C-alpha cells in the first residue's frame, strides 16, 4: 500500500473511532452518518489488511496494529492542522480558541486567577482548561497537541521542547502566626525540633526540595504528608506544624487561615519556573499569543 492510496478523511475516522471506541459517537463528532463511518472503516481494513477494530459489547476494541498506528496518525493529523492554521493570523478579540495549560495545583492557584482575569478582559470567546502536570508522560500531550503549554518546574525536559524562564522561585517557612519558629534564636536547631507537613506535588519543586534539605543535614520530622497545596493551609491552621513551601504559595493563601511566613533560614537552590511548549506549536499564532500573555503577566523583570 502507498500513502497516496489513503484518503485523509479515512484517517480522521480512524482517530475518532480509536478515541471514542464507538461508531455512533464517532459519527456524531465527525458530523457524518453511522454507515459512512462503517464504510470508512471497511476501506481502511482493506487498505491496511487488518481488522483494526473488533466489535464487542463494551465497544470497538483496537487490534495491536491499530494501537501501533494510533499515535503516529494522531500526531500527523494534528501537525497538519497546526501547519494550516499557522498560515492564518490569530485575533483574540475575534477568534474562538480553547487553550489547555498543564500545571501543578499550586500553579492553578498562582497562575490561574490572574491569567483568566487578563484573558477575560480581552475576549469572552477564549476558554482555558487547567490540567495536572504530575503524570510521568506529561510531555506526550504537548507533543500530540492535547496540551498547549506547561507552566512550572520541569528539570526533566525532553527533545523538541522550547523553554522560557519566567522567574526563580525561593523557599519559605509557613506556619501559624504564633508558632515559636518565628521567634527562634537558633533557627537551624529549632527547625530540626519542629514537626512538619511535607508536600508531594509534582511540577511545584516541592519533591526535590525535600531531597535538597537532606543533603544539608536537614532530616526533618515530617509527621503529615499531603499530595497538594489546596489542603496545606487548612492543615497548618489547626496545629503546631510548619511547612517548607515555594515563595509563591505565601502570596495566594487566604489571610483567614491566620498563617505567617518567613524566608527559609537554610540556603536552598532556587528553582526555575518556566513556560514549556513543543516545537510543533512554536509557530502557531494562537500558541504564540498565549505564551506572550503568560510572559507579560509573570515574567520577572
């Protein structure tokens, strides 16, 4: 079989059936009839000499060959779409666009309100979706176009990624206002005597700072672990615990929790908080516009 034998619309049908696992849903999404989807699958089966999808009670299950084809086909279609759209300009006041931004829960709290307010002042037709960045294959949705940009701390970058540093992030101690650590005469000794809450939130740098503290002999007594920053402030407000947090977290917590912060008294490496995008979206006017807005709002002078 030659690539010239394959109609582009057949590949769109393949992608949609692969994603939905249902012929009826694929037909609705593509705006064509169910028989048209079935006919397209028949042509693809003949061209590729493979069943591709097996009908079961739970839906259309892809064959092993279909599994191998799915990612390259999706990538090719998205790349073609971007290439065609890139020849057009993007006017945020006129064009509709749905942007997907991957970041940590702390990133949602820090970037979200300011970015959404800024964009809403420009256009009512642009929508934003924040998704987590903790999955180990987070760069895959950047590659295939499911995610437009990633915001946060990512030292594990792969090839074909562009990075733009927004700012360096330092570290603070956060605890109740009356916590004795704030009046300590011997901070290092009292830090070791403290009871701590640890945070495991990928993309915020919190996981790596725990390792950095161990390197300088700070084996803290962590008695509570939480997986996100959304629960941290309420936990700190009701006990004698302290937390080592990114500086930006201290700017987004509600004063009602009665917490106080100070710079962490032990020298810790600052983390680079960046905007990350894939090379396939580098020249996309809409993606360029989004990156520009992020830079305007959050780039350190």
